[in-house]
């Protein structure tokens, strides 16, 4: 098993005719992901990478039986694209786009939750169920199949940790980039809950960063509901308060959201937090042996 | 984008929130004229985009136009937490009986807006929460349904605000919510909201922060952005599409991805060094972008060494290597560069750099295997070991 997506996932790419959409669609297909179509308003009826392009998500779902969508449309139109996917009945929506206005994200979040769908992101690298399906922009070659789940707010750090694990001979089940924005569709807690239920996953790596209180919430969940071991990493010990560190969500505001607070919350519930990505991989190795 | 008080107050007034009479001045002469118009008793408020300007001497009272002129001469040009005072907002003095607080922010945890009200004000909201927990109250507003009267009543009661003010404060909270939503603000805040001796309730200060990602939908607000308030290097980086934050150390950081950039800073710190900046070249950076990033780092004269830490996912290591080679060919790079390349096209990238070092006899590029090793090396070089 795996979480969120697997070999039965049939996905469309919204924005498939754009340069980013096309580039990554090709990589996803090469990985073996079932990309069954694409959507670009005005380009319906054409074909890209051997899959049909539709004008609307509704037509794409009807025409292909898709149950997932990856969104590559520009920020100004991405909120609209997510709403369209929800309305068309898509179950799993992965929004890669960075820079979506936060008011759009708030509305989209409410809609997604009201309809009981899964939104991963926005501003995320996507989801990778190793050897099964890949929706997003992760570099497939650094992953190997195994039983460590990864959930992260950062793309590159996820790659670094996965790379370190793979080098130590430790494979991954599903890798979830939940995104760097303030308002994101799926929280750490929700992904931890899925990993807890997943047969394939034996241990979870949680990669957090400054801003918000999602890591603190995750710590509470781990204490109460998690039987599987969790290993942490938190970026931003040296980040100054009040400054946005690249991600819209990576900011210490009013003394809240510091790395110290997150590390402390995790340590208090028995989660070991690595000081470097290398240390994270070493802790995982030790825990899996024991 | 954080707006100046004088700009925010203009928006507040347009929505019917009462403010004191006042005007903006750009020199002491203008201050004198405005003070005369306002009857002599005025308050001079530095328009700088930092908190705590009052404590830092950025707000002064004058009892006559002449005194205002003299004070203004001292205030223009003074530096408050790194921000130079170039504008003064001159307002009539209010006789204040009581200070309170109202504000809205985006609440990440509840995915809505938090309405916060306190029957005390004038200090920052964290301090109010700590010192007067019984005088502060908050409620979450669901963006789907908007703000309802019962929610306002709830926070007014819970904040123990005297009932005589409820009606008037409600008349301020409602348009404040309108301002929040209409402008796609991340924060609207009145601190303090004052009760004057003659019983009026007035916004004595005004804060309005707009979501940068939504500015394209608000061109009238975008025009108000005060670039003199942005660090010069940060401004240039923004124009080039790079995420850059200036810090106070001496090791320049270039990495790809926000998390990786922060992790690189943290590693430097763990090794006993101090990062000079945060710089994220983003995903799929071209050689041109890498070259620009090196240029931006070198604008900071305190930088003693550059640590370029790349994990190639979408970013290709050979492209990064080409960027660094171009940088070395086109500009003088007076400091050593520690380079770590891993991931996509790692071999090609390392080979290009290796050949370049050999061919040009450049001794200042240190190619390392891991980011941990790179941080260590960068710290050693910065310390001159």
C-alpha cells in the first residue's frame, strides 16, 4: 500500500500545454504515472504527449475517468483551477503553483473540506508513492521503495533527506510535500493519520520549518494517536523574526512559530529531531534497526 | 506589503473610521505650516515601517508650531531600527482618557480571520495577552460566511470593555472588517483605539498589511509601496526574482529552495559561523540566475566567504556550475566559494567546475561532497583558519 496516490490513480494535468505543465507531465508519464489527459481552456480537442486535452475539467473527468489532478496553472488562475477540479468531482488535487493570493486559498480550502476532497499544497512539490505513482515535480531518481513515509513543508529538503536515506539503503513508501504557504490543503496531522493507517509505512520523517503551529499540532497528535515512530527536522533556527524566508508561510510572527518552539514540542512527545539532514537519516537507520 | 500609518489612515477615513486631523510633511517647514493649521498643539509621528517607533523616540509632542518646527529638524534624518525618517505625519493632539485595541488577522490554524479586541491598548498585542489576559478576547470569522454581530458582541463582552463604548466600537469593527476583505489584507489593526476626554472614539494609529500575492488585483495599493523602506540589496534581489533576506553574519548563502536555504543557514550556525543572508535561487535556476545571485551576495561587504549549496531536483547541477563559471569570468570574486552540488546532473556539474579550476588555476573554489562538510569548510574559511 501507500497513501494518497497509488498505481490505480488516474490523473489529469491542468495547464498541460504550458511549459511547466508539459515538462513535468512528460516526467510523470516516464515514471509510470497514469496521466490520462490534460486541461487547458481553449485548447480542447488537441493532443499533448499522446493524451487528450480538454477545455474543462468536467469534460476531462467524463472523457478519461480521472480521479486526480495536478495543477500547474499560474498563480492568478490557480484558485479557479482548484475550484473547477473540486466541482468536477476530482478526489485528489495536487497544486504545485506558488504565489496564489491567500484569500483564494482560504475560499478553496473551505470548498475542498466541505466536499471531502484531498488538496495537497499549494506551493508544494507534489506526492510520490515510490514505484507506483508520482504527481508533481520531485526528481524520481533519488527515491527508492521502502517503508519510510516522509511529510514535509519544503521541497529541496525533502529531496535531501530522501537522498540520504536512499544512500543508507532505506527506501520510502510515500513522500508528501504539503507546501510552504500559510493556508495549505492538508496538514501534518492529516498526513500522519494516513501514514499511521498505512501497512507499508513503518516510520515517518516529518520535515517542518518556522511559521505557524502545524508542527506543534503534529506533536499533540503523535503523543495521542501515533504508534509508529516519527523522526523530525525543523529548518530556520537562525531565521530572524518578522521576515518571510522564501515561503509565504515561513515567518515568525508575534513570537510564534519559532524553530525552538517546534523542536521542543516534538522532543517533549519523544520525537527525535535531527540537527542536520544527515543526522535525520542516521536516526531513522538506528530506529529501524531497533 | 505593510502600509504607512498615513496611508492606512486615509483608507480608514474613506470607510468611515474616525481618525485625528493630520497631514504628511516632508520637511520641517511643512511641519510648521501644518502645525499652525491644526492650532499648534500637535504630535509628530515618524513614518517608518517598524514597530516600537514611539519607544525609539520616533513620536514627539509639540505645543506650538515653532516647537514642532524645531523638533522636526531633529527628527528628519534620524534612524529608527535601521529605517531613516523621511516623512513625518503631523496630527492634532488628542486628550486621551483610555486606550483600547481592535484588529483582524488571518488565522492559519483555523483557516479564517481572527477578530481580536482588548479593552486595553497602546502596547503590542502579545504584551496585552500576557499582562491582561482577562481584558483580551478573540473569535474566528469564517471567510465563507463573513462577520456577524453576535461575534462582535462576544468579544466585546469577553474583553470586559465598558458597555458605554460597545455601540461606537462596533461601528468601527464593521468597516475595519470591510477594509480587511476589500483590500485582501493580512492584517488590519487599530492600536491604540482611544477614548478622548470628550468621549469620542478615534483610531490613533492604523496598520494595514496587504497580501503581496494579491497586489496585482489592487493596483491602487501597489502604487503606495514605499521602496525607500526596503533594504537596497533586497530590492535589487526582488527585481531579479530572487528571495533574499539580509542577515548580520559574514558567510554568504546561496541555495535552492526555501527550506534548503534555511537549513544551510542553520548548519553554518551549528558549525559556529554566522550567515550573512538567506538567498533562495528557486527551482530550476538558470546559469544567469546563479550569476546574479553571486553578484547580490557580493554587494554585502561583510561577506568573507560564499557557501553555495545546491541539491538538484528540477535544478540541474551543470547549469549551476555554468552560472558560477560565468560569474568568475565576468566579475571579480574576492572571496572564496564553497560549492556543494548534489542531485540532478551532479557528475556533469562537478566535472565542469573541476575542469574550470584546473584550466584557470583558481584556488578559491572549494568543491565539497556534502552540505554538512560544506558548512564546516565555509566557517573555517570565514574565520581565516
